[in-house]
C-alpha cells in the first residue's frame, strides 16, 4: 500500500465538510431568531420526519432512550407488565421498560441476522406480557409481519426500536410506522445524527402523539397549565434545524452505506468470516457492518495497528448486565446471543468512506484473520 490510511469508526468531521454551508446557515438562523425551545424547526422537522417514515406523526424528544420510555408510557405500559425484548441490543431497549415500572423479558436472536427470533416469542410470553420491542438492529428491520400477527393474536402492543434504522424498509415500508409506536435516536453517530443528543417517537396514532407532546413538555398543553406531572424531554430547536438539513441527505447516505457493505461482502466472501446477511424482504441501511470472527481480540489489535478502528455491538448481552442481576438470568439462557457476543466485530461504516479505504479495510481484515488463525498454532508450538 503506497497510500497511508487512518480510518475512524465514524467520521463526522468528514460528513460536516460536505454540508457545512447549509449546517452553518441553519445554526445561524436559530441563533438569530433565539427560539431555542420548541421553535419552528422542531415542528417542521417533526412533519418532515413523519413523512419520511411514511407515518402520521413524529414527536421530537431529547434522546432515543427517552423516546423508548415515553412511547411505552404513552401506550399505557407500566408496573405489573412484561415486555419482550431481544437479549442482543443496546441496553436502553430494556432499561426503558424498567423505567416505566414494567419488566423486560428477554428473547434470543436469530443466528444469521442477530434480530429477535420470532419463533421464540411464544415460548417467552407470560400472562403479564403486554408489549414487544422488536429492535431493527444494525440497520435491518426485524421480521415485522409475524411479530404484528403474534401481537394481534395475544393482544400486545408493538414499540419498534428503530434507533439504528432510520430509512430502513421492510417489504417496501419504512420502519417506524409499522408498530403502534417507534423510537428513533439522533445520537451523533446514528445514520441520522444530531450535533448532540436527540430522539423522536413516531406513530400513526394522533392521540398517542398528543399525549407525548404534553409529556415531553412538563405536562403542559397550554403554558403554565399542567394537566399531568411530567418531565422536560424536549428536542432542542438547534438540533432540529441541523436534523432538517441532514434528513435531506439521508437516503443518499444510506445508499452509500449499502454500496460499501455490498463491496465489503464481495471482497470478504472468501475470508472465512460470517458476513452480514440482508433478508430478501429488507432494505438494510447498515448503521453497522457486523462480521463474526474467531480470535476477535487478535483481529481487532491487528486492525488497530493498521489505523482501522473497530467496535463491538455488544460485548455483554443485556440479560448478563450487572444492572440486571436482580432479574436472575444466567450464562446459557440465550445461547445464540451469548455465542455471537464473543465473535461479533463491527468494521468502519459510514457514507463518506472512499473505495480505496473500503478495499484497504477488506485487505487488512483478511490479513488479520490469517494471523488470528496462525496465532493459537504458534502458541501451542511454543508451549
Ligand atoms: C442508540 C440506541 C438507543 C438509545 O439512544 P440514545 O439516543 O443514545 O438514548 C436505543 N436503542 C438502540 C438499539 C440504540 O442503538
């Protein structure tokens, strides 16, 4: 390699340089109007994001964790209720359930897609089960038709965790408007990311949206009349203005992510690693490009030394988190999730990668796997 590379996991500075003028103008506009709280940009972003998700309503909130919690609360989930949650996700998919006083009940995932295994739902349901949280993990939709069917049969509510899947499609439909409500995160590194925290709840139910608007704003429908006790979980106007600019680029960015994922799949086909699989009914938006390897830490170290950042999503399954010790789960409860947690590795993935960078990642990854394979052998020879 004559060129030298330094590939971050996500490069937000590079993205900013492509939209700098529009972003700077949007920020200046908010500052000049000083409508920092629930300003026009919040309402306009909500309209535009709902339309983008092919749903009726979007309500901007302060982050994705809040969006999940508030969606559950607005749907009436609370103490005494059980909620089905995949064991392989970000912690918030489950902790939001606990925050409303309900109990997460974990479900193992599919070994190929890492998405909630719908064949396990019937086994995990209890007389107290009131809802399911399918997580569209890594940017690919969970299998929503059987999930919605199961929910109808058992009278359950469905809250999509779409925090990693802005723009993803399932059988042609955008995620977000398929369940009873959906939570999105605009954490900076997400496919649609703010310059700080942000989130939204998307729903087709106008009454739920109205309840959420009161709930996020200290329980006020009109100023200084509090119809309920509630917290302040508003989306900043500044973030909404930034998100409006970025939303216009989201489809283009997602298409580039798909292009790089396709190229990686092609270049790594003979690598021996398990590669991401897109189910035929899905349009994947590759928030993360997750492979599975043996000798993961050796592979990660090898790539780090060659200036390629990697991540693990997630190294410790939710049911084994110290914070959930009280729920009484143990190693062995969810074998697919636990096995994956030891092998999964996320390679750099963002729209602004270049083709030569993607080829460098693939080449170094293949070399890393070869070294990873050789290492245990060398150790046993030395011993
Ligand atoms: C990012 C994320 C969240 C939480 O979003 P925050 O904005 O960080 O609170 C929830 N669920 C999943 C699957 C996520 O990736």
